[in-house]
C-alpha cells in the first residue's frame, strides 16, 4: 500500500462488504487514496475505474464468495494487484490472488458457528490496524489530518485558532494597576466576563482581578478593599496563551490537571501585550 501509485480498492459482499467500506473510509481520512468497489457493479461497468497502478483488496470469510471469484480475472486483466483477506487458508480466492492474508478465526461467537460476528470483528481490527500503520509510516501530521476533517468536533479541535474564538479590542476588560477597586467593578460588571486583566500603559499583563479576588479582599479588609488599588488584590503571575495557539491547546491549558482549572485565560501577542481574552464558556460554545 505504501508503494501503491494509484488507488487502493476494497471490495466484499454482505457484512464483509460493510467492513471493506469502513476500512476504505478510514484510509481516506488518514491520507490514503482508497475506494470501496461494489463487486456486482464492478462486473457491470465499474471495473473500468481499476488500473495497473491500483491494488484491489477482497474481503471474504470463506474465500469462496462467487461474486468475488467472478471479479478476479477481470481485475487481473486490468493489471491491478490483488490481495485476498480470508479466514480459511487455502481457499479459492486466496489461490487466485497475488497475495493472501489469512486472519485467525477459531469459530463464530454465534452458538451455531454461523452468523459472521467474530470474523467481521477480526476483519475490522485488521483493517484499522493496517490503516493506522500506513498513516504512521507516511508521517501524517495532525494538521494534515485536520484538513481531512474540516467539519464537526474533530475539525474544530484541530483547526480552530485562539483568534477565532477570543474577545478582542474593546471587549476585553482591562484596568491599570493604580485604579481603585470600586472603579474596576464597573469594568467587571460592564464586560461581564467575570474578570479584569490588569495591564500597564503598554498593555503588558501584570495580573488578573476576578470575582473571587474581590470576595477574598472583602473578607480580609472589609469595605476598605473597595478603596485600594486593584494591584493590591489582583492575582499575580497569571497563566496565558500566545495568540498563535490553537483553541484546543488553550482549553488544555485552562483544564491542566496539575496547574488546576481556570475559567478564563489572557491571550498575548509576541511582545507579551494583551490582545484578547478567552473564557471556558467561549471554548465550549465553539464546540470544543
């Protein structure tokens, strides 16, 4: 499969056909050109898609499926390399193909040893294992994988950037360190993010002030806490994430098992200036 210059075709009948479809879809999603070929349709024109640079993988528990045996000579005439995947050694299909893989099967879980349940589970395990082995051997990156999954949770987790989700500009609650707490409360209430980022004149991050900091300050100082500068109550050395981070990386930082969970995190540019704010609610609302 690694040397294949064309397409890896998978085929099978019945439940083995569904397994073949699933494996082909897994390979496509992990960067390998793969297609499911219906054996009946192949004998009525679809075989024309198969060429000499391709591989045809045929799934059959018994290795005696008539539709697959009928397909073999025509696929060979097209120049494709044929690989059988069966559960019985020495089967007709195995003898007819260029390569033969025999999967270990003692019996079906079915009490009559008839219903294909164990055999299909083994087929699926084999196919998915091969798909991941090929993926690793090709060195598929996380970003490349993400491009194959642009929609849904997978795509969002791998493609969504911090800048796509965060508050920026005037929406970010900020305060200078010398501002009185009573004035900072207006910013805290107006922006509604449960925190204020304390910055210097250059917007470099100095600390954070949250509802929790206010409660702790009131418990310690009483009403006098409202009249002191916010720098006396703010949390120092806050965690932050770079602007170029992926949103999922920010989420992992906010839910770090050793550092502890936080409900918000500042976003900094290359000069360590505050450029945005992320909250846990924003990330969860984005579908992460």
